[in-house]
C-alpha cells in the first residue's frame, strides 16, 4: 500500500532582525531559481540535476551567495517545476482541424512549445531536513524551536502547532524538505510529512460499500450494497448562487470606470472624497449604498454609487 503523505503548515514568529535575514535569503533563492530557469530555457531544456549542478553550481554560489545545500535545492526546485509543466502539456495535447479535409489532428506537446521561461515571482526557499532546518528543544524551558539556516547564520524561531498537526510530532511521521513562504506579511513553513502504512488493504474485511455521486441539483447522491439510496438537495445552494449572480450582474451593469474609482475610494477612506463630492447621507454599508443608488456629484458625469 502507498505511503500516507500530507503537508504540515506551521506559522512561525520572528523579530525584525530575523525577518530581515529570511527576506534576504528567500529573495536570493528566488533570483537563483530565475537564473536556472532562464538557463534551462536558453539551452534546450536540460533536465538532469547533475548536469545543471556541474554547469551552474559555482555561479549560483558566487552571484547569489547561496550556501551549498541551497544551491542544489534551487536547481531541484526549477527542474521539478519544469517536470510538472511537461507532464501537463503531455496530458493536454494540441488539437486542430484541417479546414480542407475536416479531419482532426492531435499533436503532443513538449517543453519546446514554451514561449518564455518559468518565472518565480514569490520569495521562497526550500530547506532540507537536518541541513537547513531542524527542531531543537531547550531543556531549561522545555520549549521547542524551529532552527532555520539563513545566509546570515542560523536563527531559532517559535511556531504555532494547530491541533490537527500535533500528531505529526509523535515519531511515526518522517519530515521532508520544507518550504518557507510569506503570506500577507506573515511567514509560514510548509513541511511534507510521510508515514508508512504497515497494514495492507484486505477487501474481505470490507463490510459496507457506499457509492457517492456529487452534483449541483443534488449535492450528493449515495447508494450502497443494500440498495439504499439517499439524496441531498442542493436547492439552497442554487438559490444562493443565483442571488449572487444577480448581484454581480447588477454591479457590472453600473461598472463605469469613474463609478468604480468613486466607490472604491469611499470604502477605503469612509470620508467624503473631496469638496465637490457630496454623497447622500446613507449608512456606511455597501448594501445600503447600492440599494439607495447614492449619486456622487464630484465627477463630471455624476457617477452612481
């Protein structure tokens, strides 16, 4: 039976100095990935990590200041991204119809179809277990820290462990290469965890089989071996979806550029836009403003809110 693989996401806490070190590391790692990506694109897509390491390792170390393991990780990050793209292109071939014979043709695509190299725009870094990151425990305070290797040296940071991830530290799960990312000025560390399944699936032990079909009119329809069928209606969801579609259509029908600028500025400032903009005395809620069709006279055409 295949192993169980999941991703554990930890919210890490750092001070200003530690954040600066991590930002510098992730930015240099991103630049190194773009450098490797450009090289792969310009040289016929060599996908061997060994070949790329022999050609680019010293350049990555000298130009971007990455440490030994991080330089290797940057190469593997880029090759993995290109491998994923190659698989997607193979699964979705290009199909076209001959206008003269009305015959359909199918052409399997490869990486040569790419018009530009893969771009890494988000600061990130892949850190190898026990080389670039590890978990250490302070014996005095009995506090577990996450030790991260940066270009300025190692730092020890605290992290939050949600209840759903607490079982991953019981010793039965093995940790893989983690990825540090930033989201809305907060930093997170994603770690793939793997556990071997010792017990094989035995179909003779199955006592109950249920088939599930998902849809929209009925969110779910179930059927078991005893000919028992259950239907879960989706009418409430459909009504809500229809209501949102009507609201969207109503807003888009008034979607002039001046209208969007006026209402977005009002929601940001919660104040009159300028001396010429005299909005009606309505409540400071989006629904009430749109319901009352408040008119802003601060624009040449008198846009509608």
